[in-house]
């Protein structure tokens, strides 16, 4: 499958999810959203080998586990599990290298951004204007590269430090 086919499949899944959330199409909107998030998180436009793809997905899952464990409370057991999860992620980073880690971090961020976008519309049907705006956000989100993500993250950190 070519990069263009991957992008077309991801775009089709995202459009389907938006249509179902807006009430224009039949089916379960929640399932469509999951498919859309999966389609977005599956590709950055770069062709990865199956082994690299497996490593990226494992890193994304480990990042999610670490984020889940990294919250207040839970006592020593959670801290121990967090420490072990952090060690596993470091091991994966050492094996995969920085390029795979960057891709995993980007996919994790995109997945969270998609979920936040779709959560806005889970309680009520989308209006036509909402659909257009959501599709624009999705297309912009899908086009983000790791470099764009890092620049935005750095700008936000500088803005916070200047304000604080």
C-alpha cells in the first residue's frame, strides 16, 4: 500500500466518523471515532517496516501506560509500577532509536488530540458548521509532523515561562 493510499484510507475513516457524529450517516459514532483515531495514529506518511511499526506501536502503548501511572496517589505500588514502566520505555528507546521514539510521541499526541476533538461532540449532534470546522481540524492535525509538534511545544513552554 502506498503512502497516498494510507492517507486516503485515514481521511476516509475520519470523514466517516465526522459524518456519523453529525447524524448524516448510519451506524455507531463511537466505533467510527475509534476507527478514525486508529487511522490517524497508524501513519505519518512515512513508510515504516513491519518491525519498526511494531516497535512504534509498543512505544505508544508504553507511553500511555506511563502517563496513566504518572499521577498522584496510589502509594508505593504505583510508584514501583511507574518506575518499571519507565525502565521498559527507556529500553525500547535504546533499541528503536530517536526516530521511532519521535514517531511514537507524535502518534500519541495526535491520538489524544483526536479524542479531545471528538469528545466535544459526543453529547449532541454536530451542526453543519461544526462538521466543516472539525474536518479542517482533522486535516490540520493529520498534516502535523514531529518538527511542527516540537516547535509548538517549545513555543508554548516559552510562553508559559514568560507569563509565569
